[in-house]
């Protein structure tokens, strides 16, 4: 069984930066992808950024140029560096680790990011 734990959320002013971390542990048999999603109040959960096992990445258009996803394979950890934050980035951010064959996704508990004066 895979466990996923996020950290690094908080309150930040517009224009500020935050770095989220997501650590995977447990019975991990090959990570296929590590991704960050977010869900704002009253909205559906949406993809923010994802990194596949080969290193390729995808970003939501709304965060391109501001957010960067990276990973530390030795630590089974994925990061999300968020710069130039905007109030519309306010949401609960969730990490998803897709691993194994057949692939299975495991969600973390989420971390709150609030961008406000």
C-alpha cells in the first residue's frame, strides 16, 4: 500500500511564492507519474502539473510560467514551486502518485494554499 503526504501550504500575499512537497512511501512498485491537483471551493478538482516517469511534464495553462514541478527520485518526493501567486490560485492542493502495473493512483490528504492580502 502506498502512502502520500503533502506539506508546505499556507497563507501568502499576491505575488509571493510557496513550495509544496509530496512524499510517497510504502509498497511502491514503479512510479508512473506524480502530479499536483487543486480544488477551489465550489469547483471541480483540476490538474495543475504532472511529471511522468520519463521526465516529461504537463501544466495547466493558468500556471504555465509561474509553477514548476520537480522530483527527487531517491526520496520518492515531488515538489511544486509556485511563484507569482494570485488570489485565484487559492485552493486545496492534492498530490497524486500513480504507480504499479496495472497503474493505480493514490491521493494525499491535501494542503491548503491561500493567496490573500
